[in-house]
């Protein structure tokens, strides 16, 4: 994200007056309202302008069953509650925070001969006509309206947009422009996890050998509490720093050994943590007290495989009723309803990494003699064991054509595993379920809040993402739902956060993640 060389916008929690006591004119772009439907209330004593073109764009989104559509409808509800009469629309309405909100109508914009023209004669408006003459574009009309406000109202006028190209276009007009930063998070782990690391940068505490031995034998020790200490640390022997025991800080200087460092799928494979970060991750995944787990990690660090494996094992053991998996759909930006088939078939291209993990977890390593034709013929009649160790239907697909089934398909059919779409989460309550959200770095803070508030009693939510791979044009590494959730809920007794640094997919994949 480009660092803007302008004054910072007023944050929701900011108190007191503005710089030099000036009231600013903030013009909001459509993407700001879609990003945060509450944004109109976050500018304190300043004036907030909503260009009428923004209402037009919101109207296009309101029928969508996506989160964008839900946010557009929420904005409409807020504006309808604020503007109750025509006079309100014309004169503006005072907000509870001391500011004022108005609908901006640029009367110099007119529709003539089936095209938009800007009849304003101010220098900035003339520059709009010169540089961005295609006023059929709502973005250009919003720029023209912002220029009109800047020329006619008490300065300063600031356009607030999350669209980088819109910001650049505004600067060419001499307009002040800022990103919406009310929900921006300053997290030191962001830079650590998106850049190549020479080693796993976890906190280390050096302690005497006898205290380390006490931890190994007793499982828990009490030490002097370290300030701002992360939950997971390495306790190292002061006589030999190469020897240590990973531990979890429980608070108050209490440390305990990790409980789990491997996973074993009934009827499938077993995996052991390959590095220190994965040991921390597995401990958090299997800890029933940690009902929210957030993870930052680059490609190949094992985020999806370990999440799916630990979740499936706990479902098999009866800790949870079912496993739900979703992935944020970002490349096309379209509702999955435009795709044919069932919900699972529509979601398959997006959750394929989870399916790949399930395939690996539920398939036993093949032995050389399993490729003998006679042995395979006998095995065709052996009943398949589902995820709970119960006999299931043979490995045939639903149409009876004899095509082998994937080992996870019986789990889908029995409801043990459920593939969910983000567009269908709103309104649901999910008790006693373990829910994995892949690509959580694509979430907006509002979407993340929707997810967290869906979790019922006995449920666990796992948010995993790579902060270096963000495709959502309206969030960045500091404003996405994953870092927002970690920031707002950090320190809560039900939450754990893990950073994964080391890739285990392969040498080529690790080098590509670091160097490309």
C-alpha cells in the first residue's frame, strides 16, 4: 500500500479537535462504504459528503447475495435512517459524533445528447474535462463532484478511497486524497511473515538446566513473567542453547509443555510436525480452550494440511460434530450461484487445496504389492471405512458408473465434512463445529466479524492466510480481516496466534516463495 503524503483521516477512537481546529470536507468513494458500512460515523466533527453517484453504484450491488451486496444494503439502511425528508437530503443532517453528513449533487454535471458533460468553469473542473472526459464512468463523475466540492466549500476537501487508481487520478487534479484507515492495523508480525526469513523468529527464553528438566518431567513450571511475551516460546538451556523445549505461556509466568506435535487420521496417514512453528500450530489446533486460531504463513508452510488434519482427527474422536471448510472467493468477484451444479460442485475449484489435503490424509501409503492385480481384485470387495471408522459404501460414484470415489466423498455425503460458501454464512449459527477459513487475508474486517459472530457453543474457528498474497483490491496487509481479527481479539483467553516461517513443501517451492 502506498504511504500517502497527506494528513491522516480521523479515526473512530480519536478524541478532541482537528489539526488547527479546521473542519474538513470528506468525500467518500463507494468502496469505502462497501468496505465498512459504518464508515460514515467515523469522521467525528467533520463534514461527510456522499456523492449521488455513490448511491447509483450501491444500487447496482444491493441485489447480490455476496457480502458486498449485504454491505450495500446495510449502507442503504443507515442512509435511510439518517435522511428522512427531502430537506435532510438538501441541507444535510447532524451526526451524533458532532459531524454532518450530506448528499453531494454536482449540478454542473448534465446529461446532453446521450452523454455526460461537466459545465463547471473552475480550473479544477476544467481539468476533469481535459484529463477524464469519459464521464459515463461513475468514478470520473465522483472525481468531478469531489472537485466541485473542493472549489465551492471551505477547505480542505479530502477524497477518501480504497481504490489506488482513483487515488492517483485524484492527485492529478490537485485533490487531497487518503485511504480509509480507521480499521488499519499496525502489526509487527506482518513484515516478518511476508519477507524471507533466515530462521524461525520465535521468542526464546534462556533458563537454567534444572528448570528445563523440571518442565520436561512436570509438564509445567513457573518463571519470571516476561513483558509482552508471545503465547508460544522456546525455553532454551543456558548451558547449551541448542537444546530447548517449546512451551506455551499461560500468563503470570506459567509455562507448559506442548501437548500435541503430531496428528493421526483414523484409516489414513499420520504426520509429525516438521519444524518449531508447526509444533506451536498443532498445539493450538488441538487445545480445546483455544476456540479461535489465527495463522500468518507463506505458501508451503503447512497451514491448510495441518488445519484440515487436526480438525478431521478431532471430528473422528468426537470432539466436534462436523468440519466446515470455506475459502474466500476473490479472483472473479462473482457470486458462486452463476456456476452450475450443487454448492459443493460450485465451491470445488476454490476449496481444491482442502480436498487435496483430505486426499492425502485419508489415503494410506501404497505398498509395492498393492499394485498386484490379484490383490487389488480382492480389495475391491473390502468395505470402505468412513471418517468415523464405520463401514461405508464402496468406492463408486453416485451414478453407479464404477468410477473410484475420493476417500473424502463419503464424509461429504454423511455431513461429517461440509463445504460452505462465504455468501451463505450470514444468519447461520454453528454450534459444536470446527470451521476452517482458507485465504482469510482476502476478508474485509466486516466479513471477519460476520464469521466470528457465527460461532456457537463448543465451536472452533481457524483463520489461515498468506499476507503476501492479497487479491482483494479493497484491503491490504494492514486492513484485511485476518490481521483485524488478530489485533482486536489478541490477549483474549480463547485466542491463539501462530506465525509460520519455514516452508516444507519442497526446496523449489520454498525458494520460489522467498525469491519470486
